[in-house]
């Protein structure tokens, strides 16, 4: 059982990492990864919702009628999204403003709803928690990596405001003549960034 739980956790960090290998949740990838803070903030919010909703769906899986399971999943997910929204508004207002309307849209995020349907509804609570935590942390790492690339190359700076004030000038690596690739902070740039990182993952995976 312990090995199985560990495997369920680890799969989300590479084998089924969204949005690369598990091609879900592309909407926030395009919208909130202009900065690393936005990417990690959305990832952590999604992780909380994933773990909590997976746990509750798993505990109630024998009670929820199959014909209305999707509606029940959405109600459960919406409850935890509301908690996240109020918590961010109260304790991380700058991040709350940056994420904006994409916080309530976690309710219909394919990653969260998909794990409830494909995994939590069919498994016990311990593997479901491991699945939600692994997928959520993998999603957080993905959004953080995309946000870091887009922010550094697209603006020439790296500002991290979740755990304190940190600002890094990309010119320290690329030199004073560095000109930001502003294309990367636009929506098409997010697709390009995802494609390049996926290509890198495939190269590393084959090796």
C-alpha cells in the first residue's frame, strides 16, 4: 500500500505532469504565467483544491449517485475554491488581484474535475490524497517554470512576491545589451514556451 501511495504521488511530478504529459489546464497556463509569482500562486491554489476535493470525493464515492456525480463534484470543488478565494483576498491581496477571475475558474479546471472523475471517485482516500498532492505539485512546478521563462525572457526581470520581496535583473546573466522577447508575455508566447519546455522534457526523458 505504501509503495502504491508513493507511486500515485510521484506520477504527477513527471509521468503525468500537467500541462505537459497530462494535457489539461491550459487556460491558466496562458493567463497567469506572465510572472513566476502568478504561476506558483495559481499552482498552490489548485493543489489545495485538488487535495481537498479528491479527499472528499473519495470519502463520499459510495454515497454520490452515478447519474449526478459531475454536479456533485462541481459543488465540492466550488466549496474549496471559495475557501481559497477568501483566503487569498484576506492574506495575499496582491496575488489575489494578479490571479483575478482565474481563481473562481478553478471550479471548471479540467485538472481538478478530471482527477475527481478519473481517480478519486474510484479509489480510497489515501491514494486519492497522494494523487491530488502529486498532480497539484507537478502543476505548480510546471506553472512556475513557464512563468519564470516568460518573465525573465519576456520582461528582463524576475519578481517574486509570494514569500517576500525578491527582484532579479536578467541583464546580470545576459548582459546589458539584452533585449526582452516581449512576444513571450503574450498568449501565443505561452504556447511557444510550453512547446519548448515539453521538447526539453522529452529529450531528458529519452536520455
